[in-house]
């Protein structure tokens, strides 16, 4: 019997999340290398495009990504250098910077969308819709727990 067989489901899943995140990042980096973008740059663009109706602040994007303000700002600056993002001062509060995708960005990411879709299809090949639904519910509960842990820490 191997050690993975005697691990609790919680221990296995906890470790698996780290391994899967690293492996997915490595595989995506390979795919995106030809386009001179990183997975973090891609992810920030996806978050901005899909989760917000208006250009988000750096703080809002960082929260949505589960990242720090500083990390998101560095990623945003790289995207700005590539002409894929504009860092724009908020009209009502000059202390706030908003992240706005450029027209060039929409064209650029549109080209990558098909590759991203193929990657996702390959990643979840042979996984049933009901298994995906169950996994989504589990991950949503884990996210709720992490948010509660964050909230508790901030209140202390």
C-alpha cells in the first residue's frame, strides 16, 4: 500500500491543490511563452474582463485574484508596457487607480481564447458534468471557509 492510500481525503486534497496549481501554471506558461505573456498577466486580464462591469481598482482586482495589491500592480505595469492595459486614475478619487483593458488587449486575448479553451477541455477530459458540479460545490465551500478565516484574522 502506498502512502497516498493511507492519507485522509483532507490531507490529499490539501496537498493536491498545491501540486495542481503548480502543474497548471507550468503547462500554461509553456502555452503562453510564444505570446510573451505570463499566466499571472493572463489571469489578471481574465479577472478584469469577466468579473467586473466597470474597470476595477487595483485593490478590487487583487481581492478577486486572491493576491496582494503590490503583486497586482506589478503585473498591471507589465501589461501596460505591452499596451494591453491602462492604469487610469479614478475620476472621483485621484488616490485610486483603475485597471482598464485596451482594444489591443481584447484582440490579443481573443487570439489566445481558443488555446485557453483547448487547454481547459484537455484538462477536464473524461471528467463527468456531475463530478465537475460536485467539485465546484466543494471548492465554493472551501473558498467560503477561507474568506471566514481571512475575516477572523482581520478582526483580531
